[in-house]
C-alpha cells in the first residue's frame, strides 16, 4: 500500500507541475501578443520640424512614415534640411512587440548607405536608434496625422 500512495503522490506532483508549466506558457504567449495588439495594421506618420541653425524662417524636417501589415513594416525615413545635404531612404523590417527592426537604405549627396535601425513605437512618438554608434539617425520623432504633413 505504501508504494501505491507514493505513486499517487508522484502522479499528483507531475499533474501539478504540468499545470504550472502550461499556465506559464499561456501567460507568456498572452504577454507577447499584448504589445502587438496595440499596433494595428496601417500607416503611421512622424515628423519633427527644427529651426534652421543658420537662417531665420527656414526649417529642417525629419520625417518617418511606416506602414505596418501583420509583422512586416516598411516605409521612408528622410532628413530634409532647408538648404542642402538631404538624406532620403527606404526601410523594411519586422515588427516585434512595439519595435520595428529594419534595414534602412539611404542616399545623401549621391552616396548610398545601408544601416540597421530599431524603431520603438509608443503613444505619440517613435524613437529611432541605429546600430552605428556614430550615427546621425538616432532621434525621437512626434506622431502626426499623415494627411497634415
């Protein structure tokens, strides 16, 4: 009889451990999906306008437009100074939670460059960070209505 009680206790422990593991899996899957649920498919626009450093009345513009479709993201990221040396480019990548990991291909004065960007999306802004420590790409950009750009 003692062996059967031990066997029953062992089976109960296995059942309890299985329930614990399953509940943790369910919770972790729910957590991963919750970030994505806040970012719906669609087009998102971000823009910052800066006073030109050398000329009053002129502005430099940083613009980001992202189109999200499922876990795919693509768009444009442009630096448009009032005078010269504009940088324009396209990006494509994947949405993971609230972050887009993308490859950005740009051109500035005929020079093409490719870099990896991480774009963190949150309420009202996008935070762009490059994998290049000397990058000029890092920025915080305010969300705007795409129609009013």
